[in-house]
């Protein structure tokens, strides 16, 4: 039995939903289907979830929200009419929206309820269309599917007892279409996962039903070795391990939500990333283990929006508890850190820039000076993180040398290196303005034999990335 998840681009309009139906029809083992909210139909379009968020905020600020509601209903009406489905589905969607608008609940709970309508409506539409085509298909609410979660609006966590309930989906006849992104508390409150959570729902259902395969359909043929905004026609990746995918997802690969594979990883369910628009393409397999090859580096990922706090204190290594005290200051101020490379007298803490507001910065620096009595403390903003990823890194000689040499060839200064903490990735910190050159130089070093044929997108072609 397979679980198949279809992302927002796959259900953006009727034309895409027809492709989804053909994919489901082509393989009778696709028994559990997870769908996202309708995504963008074209580059300047607005995702359904964003429209629903706008509607919620307008309502909560006592603004006229008729226009937002109309935009949402027109989108759904267009899909339903183009699929020749009964108008009762549209009426049901509107009644659900109006019910949630009138709920006397907390603003966060109301936001979760309204955000869920995108996925919920997609599931109702897709299941109705499958029945229209003669398939034995049914809409299955997440509560009915057994997805019970913690009461953390916008950041729900699955309750462990859900898995025994989810397993019963195997007993259902026909195709079960489940909306992604949300579940229910034991008190029957609707709560969403973090943004992009339909991937999480798919992995949860794959793990809970002990599926033979979890297929994640998106709009690319495979995962690429590098962001195609930086390198034209980059090599595709045919096989990845869970650890490699997790590292790549964390550092800017947008194919997967970076928490999505955890349930599948724990149950060792293989995952295949496929293209709704080209379902015959083999896609990228994500597995627990892969055969080692001469190419130990599988991908290069990057992300911007980091900053670094640097502290220096003579004989820091002799001071028991210094690192704990420093990180406790971050904990007290509600700032999570990403990396913490250190030396005998120095330590840096890397974190997301948006967490470090000017107010937080002053508080943290004052506390470090007053409580830790350091010699130096400084902040460095506008950092980018570059990850070189591959299971074979830890056992391959010369990878760090090749990586650092590529930076030198491009004339890029490395602000930070963090390797020993991970067996599958090597992390470099560079100035954000140097990111593009860094990625291109690394790609040349690890993935190209004939650099004369290598081309990079122009700034005009890339647009504002």
C-alpha cells in the first residue's frame, strides 16, 4: 500500500487535479491520498492559505472582509465548475468558512481553523472528482483518520497514541482522501501543524499505515544537487538518505518541509519525490541507507538570514560551565541557536537573524558582559550558511580541502566552518553577498568534470531570488 501526497501546485486548478486523478487511477496501490491547499496557478498568484490568513486578520481587526471571502470563493468555484462537480461542495465550503468566522474562540484558534479550510476543501473536491470518475473514493477527516495532536496552535505535535488509530485506515475500502496540515486534540479542537505541514501529514499517515512507499508529488522531476537559481540544469539526485534530505531541507531546499520526514524516518518508510506534471519520471528516492559511491557529496544547499555572536575570554577552556551559562542567556531570552563552533578562548553562536531584534541584542550583550565578564563580544549580521552534504563525508579524505579551495578560487572569505558535529554535512558561514559565487564554485568543484560547458543563470533570468 502506498500513501501519496500532492502539494499545492498539484491541486492549484482543475487541470492539475485531473492530472492527480490520472496518477491515482494508474496505480491501485495508492490507497491513502493527502492533499495540500490550492497553490499558485502562475508566478504572481496568491496561495489559498495566504488568502485565508488575510480573511482571518480582516475579521479579527473588525475590517470589511467581503472582498477576501469573495476571492476565496471564486477560486473554489472555478475549480468545482471546471471539474463539473455538484455545487453543493461549494455551498459546504462557504458554510464552513462562515462557521469559523463566527466562532467565539481565541484568535490563534480561529486562525488555525480558517487556515485548515484550504486543505480540507481540496480533499473534498478531489474525493468528489474521483467518485465522479467512477472510483471508490471518500473524504476522510483527519479526526476520522486518527490524527490527534497537542494543543499548540500553528505548531501541533502528533500524539503517540495516534498511530494505532491511523493503522485502521488500511481496513477502509477504496481510496481515502485526507486533508493535510491539521489534526484534532483530544478535546476536539482543530490545530494545525507548522507551515508546510501537509508534508508532515503525509509522513505521519505513511508511518501509521506502515505503507510500502510514501510518494510526495510536487512540480519538479527530482531533487537537484544545487538550487537551479544558481546553476543552470544542475544534476539531479536519484537516491538520498533521510539524514541527507534533512540536512538539505534545513539549509534551503524547498522540496520538503524540514520536519516532514521524521515519522517516515522512524518507521524506515522509503519516500519518493515525484512530479505531478511528469509522473513517469523516476524521481528521487529517500531511503534509510544507500550504497556508497565515489561521489560522496550529493548536494549543496544554502540559506540566508543568519547572524553570529562572537565572544572571547582568556582561559575560557578552564572555566567550567562557561558554555552552559552563555547558552542559558539565549534560552532565557527565547532565542534558539543553530550552531556553536568554539575554540579554547573563543566561542560563536549562530542563530536566525529574525530572532535577534535590536532590543534582544542589547539585552543579550549586556548580560554577557555583566554575567560572564568576557574580553570581547561582537555581533556579525548578514551571514549566509552553505551546507555540503553527503553520507560519505566523514570517511572521505580531502573533502574539506576541496571545499575550502573552491572558496579561495572564487575569492571568498570563510567566516566560519563547522564540520565535526555532523557525519553527513560540512557547514560554512560566508557573507550573504558572496553566497552566489560560493555555491557556483562549490558546484564546479564537486559536480563538474568539464567546466567549459558549465553555465549560470543571469541576474535577469533569476529575477529577485
